[in-house]
């Protein structure tokens, strides 16, 4: 009886190990893909943050609105 019980337990263990390994083989790529995607997203946010902080420190001395809006373009061309 004990030999039969141990063989059933060993069969159950083998079946569980096979199921876990099959799941890992099928979906093992998901965790590294998610981690790499998060890393890329963090790097992208970091670069955008650095660019935004560098642009915020720049001072524009020139008048950005040179033409004064859409109608100002026509006035500027008539004047020039």
C-alpha cells in the first residue's frame, strides 16, 4: 500500500511540475517584456523631463508673436 501511495504522490508531483513548466514555457516571455517596457517608459519620461527642464530655463528675448495672429500676417505683407 505504501509503494502505491508514493507512486501516486510522485505522479502528482510530476504532473504539477510539468504543468508549471508548460506555463513558464508558454508565458515566460511576458514578465521580461513588461519589465523592459516599463524600463523604456521610465527612460522616455526621464528624457522628456530633462528636455522640459532645459527648455524651461531658456529665456526667449525675441517676440514670439511676430505677426500678431492670423490677420497680422496679411498686415505684415502689405506693410513690407
